[in-house]
């Protein structure tokens, strides 16, 4: 028996059991006395569930597809209207009409070229029964949002559609509606979607015998670039944290993400939509925030020419790392210098910025500026002074060929480490910040190599001329 035969047999058996249960409830089977209380309550029909949801979402309606049904909730958010049902920061939205801003940060959409249009980007987010992924995780709520223009051609409205199912058996209808919607877009925008949302949806498409072709759109995953900008400066780089710390959006009645699966499972089992409205609002705000966050990323394109527009040292440093990875040394150096000018950071953060600046100068061929920066770090704590001294020794050894100066630096460095270790042993202070044994071994090997080079030089100078 094939897998399909087994599935068909299970469906037939389920229908027979349900018919028997309905007959018992109706008293149509003689000799069977079974009160309603003895039978587990059936979930509320979709119409009743829809009526309950309409208290919070009057626009909700039931849509049938693929032999199933899904609840479709459509919301239109005027960009310039205040107050808004969902908060949409609009300061940088016009920048989305300038494609060159995003092509550099998101090369996946660069092939669109002149065909690029921000209204052809769909913002996707899912709410699932768990985070494990794989075949056992269901996306019971899928939200899709996009911008629409007004008569003047401006981005005037954010349209949001949410596809909610009330039972596992209606998943194919939900996915069919999503596929129909995605067919009208050129790219999708997600937050961690490349790692989670899109692979999960692709799995659900395959399990429901649907082609996952709509999910092959170029994906603008905003998490990696957000992590580069705000890693270390924010408590985390989750979408909720970025939304609160960067945009100042405070969700007054938000739901914890960990509670969302249990809320929907209770809804599917009993038909009671308690707290389900909070899940829908949570998903809607996530999608709206994606539109504002993409526009903020577009704003970062201006920082290459004018770093003064950035107000956070972490953003300057993160954007500098991005330009450094692309060998744009002068831009990266200007951004790090801007981070140092902001001054709202601790001494340890300043040390990291100075080390980064020296590294950029070195890689960009500005050796004298790199040496100047390394020398400025010689009075800093050991965990900062050590890499600076090692870099100086490398410069003297390989660039200026001053073996004696390089050897003296490494020798002094080892001596300072020994003295500091002895001092801490006498005073009983913790030894945090001292180099590891691996670092010490690397220093000793470097000193041995420099000693051998120095000996060769001495031998060459003592050799008599012929």
C-alpha cells in the first residue's frame, strides 16, 4: 500500500467516525444513550469563529480555495494619517523610490535594474506552531504587506493581508491564496526569512502538493544588515527590539512570541479566539515595521558621503565594517572617525574603534596613519595594548625592515605581561585581561624568529669584505 493509499484510507475512516458521532448526537442510533455532555465539544464552525473575530476585525471574511477555507483580514494603512492603527515611521519612505540605495546593500535585487519598483516588493512574516521548522511546524498565520501609490505617484498606502486558518486541514487553501498574491511581486522582504520563514513555507507547499515557485522571489532579508548596524549596541537585534530602540515604537498590548503557538492551538481545538486578536495585531505590526526598516536601510546609503547623518556609534562602526569588507577603505575610515566623534561610548568601545581604524588604514595602504593610531594605544590596558604592539612589530619587521625595533617591541611586550602577572599574583587581583597561553606562545615564536633574523644580520655585518 502506497503512502497516498494510506492517507486516503485515514480520511475515509475519519469521515465515517464523524458521521457516526453526528448520528449519536442526533439520537438517530437506537439503543445508544449518550448525552451531549459525554461527547467532547466540537470546535465552533468557521462562521461562528469569524463572527467572534469581527469584534476586533470587522473586515475579516472567509475565502475558499483548494477545497478548504481561510480567514482573510485586509487592512489599509494611509501613510500620512495620524493616528494609525499600526505605527509606520514615514521619514525615509520616499528613499525607497531610489533603487541604487538598495542595490548595494541587497545585490539580490540588482538584476531588476530599471524594472525596480518598491510597490513590487512584498513584506512577509509568519506566525507558526513552533520554531523547530521541518515538517512538524505549521504556519497558521501568514501576513503579506505592500505599498500602493496615489494619483500623484507617491507611496500613500500600506496594504496588509493576513491569511489565518482555523484547522490543519485548511492549510492548502491558505497557501493557494498566498501563491496567488505573491504572483504579482518581483521580490519579498523578510526578517530572518532566508533562514526560517521562506524554507518553512517551501516545505509546507511541498507537503500540500503545491509548487513552491512563488517563493523563488529574490529575498531582502533585513536581519543580517540590521545585525551589522546594531550588534552590541542594542540588547538584541530582534525585530521588536529594533522597533522599540530605533523607531521608538512601544506596543502597549503586545503578546509574547513564546505564547503564540499555544494560543492558536487552543483556538483550533475549541474555536475560542481568546487573545487571538493580539496575535493578529502582533503579526501586522511586524510587517508594517519591515517597510519602515527597509527605508531606514536605504538611508544608510547617504552615510558613505556624509557620515554626520548617523547618530549612533554602533551604526557608524557597523556600516564601516560593511564598506571595509568591500575594500572601500576611505569610506570605512570616515565612518569609524565619525563613531569616535560621537563620543557616547565607553573606553573599551573607543579602544575597539581605534583598533578598527588602524586596521582600515593598514589595509588601505595608509601605513603612517596606522602607526600613529597604534602608538596612541600603547598606554591602554593590556588587552588593547598587546594587539597594537604586535601590529607595530609587524610593521617594523615587514615594512621598514627594522628588525631591532620589532624585536624590542615584542621583548618589552612579554616583559610587561610577566610583570603584570606577578603584580596581580601579589595583590590577589583577578587575571582577566591578560593574554591567553596561546597568545603567549605566538609572541615567543615571533621573538625567536626575530632573534634569528637579528643574528643573521649581525653575522652579515661581521663578514669580512673580499
